[in-house]
């Protein structure tokens, strides 16, 4: 009797499932900065500023400290410049460091968020 051996060669294609290059941010691009918020008043201000900064592409975290009147921002330097952060804050109606608030935005803030002399 003849035994026929059929040899099946199966080629296994090793799927190299490496996740590939992350298109996102490189850790070395992350910077942290504290920006003075001399006109910040209340919890609402805190929310406005946090939300405004977090909405920016490249901002990782934004934490407003009401007692210190500062915001701590971690951001991607390859996407955002420090002046962009200032600009976002001033457009929300708040002074950012030495950069004055946008007057119109400030006028549109709720009363509790304005300086005591403007309420
Ligand atoms: Cu407020």
C-alpha cells in the first residue's frame, strides 16, 4: 500500500501588532506653568477658567487655586504657546498675569465674578 503524504505548508503570518507611533504628545513636550489670576473671585470663575483652558487642544490639566489666585496648567508645548494660555484666560474676562482681561468679556461676567468695586 502506498501512503500518500500530503504536506500542507501553512504559512503563519505573524501579525506584528505593534501599536505604531503614537501620534499624540511626546512627554518631553509637556510643560507646567502657574499663571497669576489676580481678578479671580469665586467658584464660578474657577469653573469658567478651568473649562476654557481644558477646551484647548494641547492642555492636559488646568487647576485653579482660588486661595492662591493662580492656575496651574500642564500643556503640550508643541501645540500651545504660553501666550495662548494668557489669551484664552483674558478672553474669558480675567486678567492673566500682567495681561488685562478683555473688557467686553469681563462686563459679561456674572456679578459675583466681577471685582468688588464693579458689582
Ligand atoms: Cu466668579
